[in-house]
C-alpha cells in the first residue's frame, strides 16, 4: 500500500466515523511521520476549531511532544 492509498483509506474512515456519530464528533488524520504531526484531513473541525495543516493538539497546544512519548 502506498502512502497515498493509506491516506485515502484513513480519510474515508475518518469521514465515515464523523458521519456516523454526528456533528459533535471530530475525526482527523495526522501525519505521524512529521514531528509536529500536522492535520492532513479533519471532519467536524468546528468542535475544536482546528483545520487542515494545524499542529494544535486537542488541548490547543502546538508544543512538540517529548521524543520518548
């Protein structure tokens, strides 16, 4: 599976979960290969105010995680 195929699968899964659980369920796909973990896709982003490209975590922080975390 290529990176693009994996992203398409994860994106469809995130969209399906958001649709299944409604507007108060935010789902997203992060780029875990990037230390800042930017959001690649997001559904119901109004829940937290995050958007594609955002590096904010659910608490609104954009601090890098501890390398051991």
